[in-house]
């Protein structure tokens, strides 16, 4: 049973029963409903923004843990990059140099990385930057590790061929020391004996008596054995493999033929003065991958340290070549 409401009538000066008219009552009810809904909305917004549900708390903890693990992974990838860089440096500066193999360029080591579209799948995620950076580092390391593995496989093949390589690389003087009169000209710019102008001398000149035996300085195959134009006269060229060739010029006679397999120390001809020559001597060259190199660095199998030091000293003297 509803209670009766009263109000004070100022005209009659009496308390009289009060009956609220329905429009006013409807307005009051609607106002209370709207106020309640507004208050409830404000409470929900506050709770949604500042208060987490149990599920949201769990997801937030998992997100924080994932972010933390990604940062740890990124640090570990950085350490792995340093290790791989050290392996690459050792490979180029030590291992490949030891076997006279060309170092691998940085472009080859880091080429072929995935394009930018590969990482579009991370866009819009909460950890976009961390995921993209970690994946990029992983892709780069995978590529560099693959190249390094290929390099080690190549080096393993060189190791297996090491004995053959040691036999093939030029390693002795092409003339016996007892037959050697002197060495007149070394590697580098010298005065041309005919034109009396500075000219690059691509080998070393050894003076000895006419007809002195000349020997191959390493195992190989004869690829040239004839009289050559251009001043070399009777000339023998031997391809040793591993990028090496040797040249024996101005010979009086040739003892080998093209296609012949030859061993270190085997006679290739007799010293002479054919071609552009001012006297009996041997012009000897060592060529590595198409580039002439100083032969003095390849005399290490048949001479003493004192004899080697003397040859180095003579080769560095400026003067006039004999061809």
C-alpha cells in the first residue's frame, strides 16, 4: 500500500493530500532513468579505462612477457651477429688468405635479404617494431650463415687438395744457385735497356752462362712452348692451377711441349738470349689470377735464409733490366 503524500496549502493553511499529475510524474521518472543511465555509463567508461578484467590482466601479463622475451632475443641476435662477423673476418683474413682464395665481398655475404613486403604482416600489431627488427636480423643471419657454410665447404676442398697445392705453387728458383752468376733486375719499374726509359719489369732477370738448365718451379701443365713475339723470344709458360702461372723467357732451346704435364724441378729449357735481350739471362715471372706478382716471395723451398735475404736485397736495387 502506497503512502499518501501531503503538502501545505498556503491558502487554506492546512495540510492536504498531494496527488502528482501524470506529465510531471512521467518527466520525473524519465529524468531519473536518464540520470541512472548516465551514471552507469560513466562508471563503465571508468572501469573500462582504468580497471582490468581478469582476462585483460592475463593478456597484459602475457604481452609484457612477450615484449621482454623479444628484447632478450634481440640482444642474443646482436651477440650472434658479432660472432658471425668474427667468423667472416677470420675466414677472409686468415683461412682464405692461407689457401690463396679470394675473400668474399660484403655484398655477397649480405645480399638476397627478404624484401620489405615480407614484414608487412607485422604492421598494426602492438609489437610491430620489435617483431620486424628481430625477423630482419634473423633473415640476415640466416643468409650470412649460409654463405659462411659454403665458404667452409670450399675451404675443406682446398684442404683436401693441400698436398697438390703445395706441389703446384711456384716454390723454387728456376736456376741452380751454383750456376747463377748474378741477378741483375728485380720486380718493378726499371730502365729499359733499349729505349732507356722507365718501364715496368714484371719478373726477375737471372744471369748465367749460355746453355744453363732452367727448371720448372712447380707442378703443372705446359700451355706455351714456342718463340713469342713481343720480345720474350723462346718462351715456356706453365699453368700450375690454383690461379698460378710461370713464364720462362729468352731461352736458347725448349725441352717441353704444349700439353705436357711437368713436375717441380724438371728441366724446361736452356738459358739463352733470344728475343729482346741484351745478353744471356733468364726472365722469370710468376702470375697469379692474371696479375704479375713479385717472384721473390716464392723462393722458400731450396734456399737458406741468408741466400733468400741476399736475393731480396738484390731484387730491390734500382737499375737497368736486360730485356
